[in-house]
């Protein structure tokens, strides 16, 4: 079963220290999951996940001289802080029965790494490595990794029926790694996409966000449409032109969500994000950015007004407006312009206006008037010039007071 095929990796000392200690205590520990996948692809893992034969209480005992966080004892996970780095250590486990295509009802621990690898989702995620055994690859994960293929471990229909979230994960990994989804795996997603209705929306949204914020989202979004998953998750397909825009904007959540939903108006986008349990900021800002992106911007003044209403997010709306063909590319030069664009940046404030004898609605109207003047001509933004400008208009405000 073991195939020490000569793989050797440079494991950072803080991980090596943990693995060696477990080994010297008679336990087997392996690097698994995304960290091993990254190393095999020649990438630096962002964190290390270890699978270990020892049960959590034993792991805590073995590392009793180090800081240990009981991350998820029931699921077998503890985090040990080694040389300042967190390392997640999870006991080999097999999942109990799955109810309702969601998380397993229970998990049980096993002493066999083979059983632990068999319950993992995709072949490229189901390998294990340590210095003693080399690479353990029971499901041809390495070959799929080299060919760029996402394929379930075992029968895809069975695996997606156990846990429907894996369908979103397949699409997410396809986008993150730039991999194709193997035919049988894709067919099973198309067949079972409706079962995503039983998965918590937050978990679906978290995978969707990782998908769209990744380096290669286009193919994965096409598959998102083709499989019928888009219909379940967004209640509609994503327009082809929106798919094409996603990789052209910055990779932050607001930019990518705005591009994804730019075929809708702001209100519809907000409804979709609400149904996905997106955050309040994501809902409000994406809605405003999408509406703003549908307008044309002609010059510095237009952009200053946009900055006044959207702040730093104005740049996102401007970029989308250009991509949607509504504004010229040259308009982007004004995005980082820092001339005053909001009332709080004016050289005088409400108290100065009150001191001049204004009250009630006249205060807001006067400030709005001054802001408009300053946006047209930023050189007006001194205390003296604003006060004298105000004096020329005194007659207009009087009635409002
Ligand atoms: P990332 O780089 O995004 O962290 P990852 O592969 O480490 O990628 P995680 O979600 O951190 O992804 O999961 C760690 C590992 O646990 C996976 O590689 C996989 O082996 C297993 N796993 C996670 N979620 C599932 C699931 N729903 N079903 C089966 N196995 C899973
Ligand atoms: Mg991970």
C-alpha cells in the first residue's frame, strides 16, 4: 500500500518539529489536503494541515509544553502553535452517515490513514506525505494534479449525495487551480445540483466568493451555468458578458461581486446577495457600485461627485463603467484625484454657517451649494473664499431658514 516514491519536500522547521515529535511518540503524522497539493504544484502552502493517528486528547498530551488550541475536538482537530505558526492537527477519521446531503451526523476516529484519505472530496486533495512513507497516493491524485483535473474520490454521485457542498467546492477548486472538472464528476453535479438547496446559504456563498475571487474564474463560471448550479444558487444564469468581466476587475470581493452581477440593476443584485446571506457592506456597496457603473463619466467633476457618494469604492464603479463601454478609459486617470468631494472636506463647516445666522434647512442647502462650487473649482476651498461666496447668495437662503 505504501509507496515511498522518493518524494522529498523542504518542510519548514515549525512543521517538521511537530511531525518528528509525533513520530517519536509512536504516532504517524502526514501532511494532507491543500498544503500537500500546493507543495506538489511547487507553490508555497499558506498553512499546514496534518493528519495524525493519535486522538485529540493524546495530541494535547504530547504537546502539553506548547500552546494548544482546541479548535474542534469533536471532529478531531487541535491547533498547535509551533514557533509562532498555527498547525492544524486532525485525527484520522471516517465520516458517519450523512443525513440530508449535509455534514455527517457523526465522525469516528481510525488508526488507518487509508480510511482517512478515502473520505476526502477530490483525488488532488486525498494524498498524504511524510518523510518515512513518502507520498501516499491511493486515488491517482498526482496524475490528476499533473493533468489539471478535479475528480471525486470514488463515485461522484455517491460523494455529492453525501455532501452537496462538494459540488461548489469542485467549481471553486477548478477556478483556484485552473483545472477542468472530470466528465463523470461534472455530470453528477449537473444531475444533483438541486440538492444544493439543502446546504446553508452562507457556506455556498463562501465557496462562490472564493471561486470568483480566484485567478481563473471564467471556465468555472461557465460550468457553474452549464451544470445548473447557477440556477440553484442565484436563481438565474450569469450572463456571458458578466463572466468575461469578472477576471478583468480587481480580485477583492466587492469588485468581483459587482462584475458578476452587473447585468442586473442594483436592487436585484442586492436581493440576490441578501438571499446568499452576504454581509451588510457587501449588499449595500455592490448595489451602489452596480447602479453607478451604468452611468457615463465625462470628466474630473463627474468623478469627484462619484467619489463623494461612494468613497474609495468609486474606483470600482468607474472601472466597471469603462468595461461596460459607458465611459472612456481615460476617465480612470481621475479615480485617484484627491480634490475635495464631500462636505466634510470643505474648508468651513456647519458651525461656521450657523455663526453667520443660518438655521434649519438652509445649513444643508448652503453646504451642498459650496460643495458643488468646490467640485467645479477646487481653488475655492479656502475659508475666506467660501465665506465670501456664501455672502453673495444670502438672499437665496433666507427663505429656507
Ligand atoms: P485551501 O487551500 O482552500 O485551504 P484545502 O484543500 O486545504 O484548500 P480545506 O477546505 O481547507 O481545503 O479542506 C482541507 C481538506 O479537507 C481538503 O483538501 C479535503 O481533503 C478535505 N475536505 C474538506 N472539505 C471536505 C468535504 N466537504 N468533503 C470531503 N473532504 C473535505
Ligand atoms: Mg486548507
